[in-house]
């Protein structure tokens, strides 16, 4: 369980750090001062800042900054302290960047406020872009090594290993459910015949309508056999079956030059699928249909991390890429306090020809932040109810 927590913190830290790194890099590229770029969240453990004199710098040295609070400079150092403070902080959850003037508190030429709308927009969008780039890189690495994937949608030049039939779903009150079959089980054989193709399984099932078949399954490292009788039902659309949805899964790899394109393609496909899912979720909320999809908060994601970790590191890589795309989409939503909300205010500024009053914008973002915190607490409460046993196990491990 402790390993699960560490993996969860590492994934979360990577996603947030890469996001903030995007803001930092583009801000520096456009001449906006980043006052501090930190790994982890404050309080500060230790930091370093380059002190330079002259233009170009005639001499420079690094000042070590210990502890929290504003650094203390001598008069000579104060004139040289113009660069970013790079800090290591106590809370190991990603990182942060403090950009000069991001809250409208500076009009200096090296501040965020002084830059054109499109440059500010690029700085705000850079975090989302980096999360998408991270997902693409992870998929490229995965496809170069070999990554589990549904074999219905693979590109040319793919190498397939360890092909298997995967139980994607089990219908309630079906013969499979009665036999104890669960999603993620692997069908090893039927009546002693190895199962590598879904067509073979479907044909065999159709030929044995109403007749007992011996299924051999694999669940984790264990194998077991179940005798199940195929039947026709409305759920199977009158096709002989045992009440399961199946998918052909295999470990798919590509040569590196093809893995580059496949990694980008997979990122785009998942981006579209997640956007569609978000659209359906928001539509149901606004139409009063409620939330039909399962929404996971921090505890839910931690529990899922533990489940994925048991499958192997390549699954962790896939899971991280998926979360990175999710984080990008959430951040670009036009909601106050998110990057998308700040971009929305930039759009209003372009339309009006002048920025929204800073005090009003700050108030709206603060309200948005409070609403986000309330939403996180609500989802966390539902996570505790849904994953109560796993949550208690984690808590007991921490407490001990």
C-alpha cells in the first residue's frame, strides 16, 4: 500500500511539474520574469538564485536561500538579484511558478501584464500544451518497448505479442455473471481449444447453444475453469453467448520511427474521446440528468493507481499518459481560476478593447477556486464512500 501512495505522488508530481514547466519556459521565452520556480509546494526547504552584475553580466554567482519567506539580500546583492529563484519545497506534489505581474500587481516591462494579449495567451496555454506533449512522449516510449492495446485499431508495421481475449464487461444476471466471471479476466481456452481470435470464440459459442462449455480463465496469476452454457437473450441481441463483452488485446510495438507517429495518433484519439466524454458529462448535468459517469477524485485516482500498479509498469505509463490528457482538458475549460478561465478573460479583453477590471477578475477567480475546492471535497466524499475499505487500509498504513 505504501508503494501505491509513492507511485500516486510520483505521477501527480510529474503531471503538475510538467504543467508548470510549460508556463515557466514560455514566460521566459517572451521576456517575462519568473520570480520563483519550485519543485514541490511551499514551505521552501532550500533555493538558489543567480546574482548577476552588468549587461551583459560581467560577473555572476549563485546565492543559496534557506528556509521560507522572502530572501534577505545585502545592498550589493539586491541590485544583482534579477533572476529566478529555483527552489526545492517540502510538499512533494509537482511544482509551481510565480510569474511577475500575473495578478496585475506590476506594470514593468518584464511583467506578465505588460505583454500583448497573444503572448499572455501563449503563456497560459503552455501548461496544457506540455501535458499533451508529455502524454505523446509516454505513448512513444510505450510503443517503442511494447504496450498493451486493443488489436482492433493498430497501425501498419506493428509487431504483436501475447495476443489474448480479454473480458471487457459482464452483463448482470447472465450465465457468465452466475459463474463468477469478472471484467479483466482473460479467456485462455474453451473446451481445451486455445483462444487467440474473437471470431473463433464466437463461432464456437454459436455452435454450442444450450450445451455446456468448459471455459478456462486467467485472473492475475491464477487460472481457473468454469462450465457455462451459452444462451440467447435480449442483452446478447439473440446471438448465442454467455453475457460478456470481449476484446482482443495484445502487446503492440513499433520501430521507433513508426512509434513517433503512433504515439501522436494515440494522443489525438484519446484527446477526442475524453473531450466527447466531458461533453456528455456536462450536457447531462445541465439537462438535469445527473452524473451518470463515475467521476474520481484524489482518493479514487490513488485507488486506481494501486490497481494499475499491480498490472505492471507499462500500465502505469499508460495511466500517466491518460491522466496527463485529462489534466490538460480540465485546465483548458473556461472556468474561473483555471487556465481556460484566464484565457476567457483575455478573449473578453480583445473584444472590449480593454481588460476587465483587475479587482473584478480577481474576485471571480477566487470564487471559482472556492467552487473547485468544494467540488473536490464532494468528489472526495464520494470516493471515500465508494472505496471505503481501500481508503481505510491506506489510512491505517499511514497512521501506523
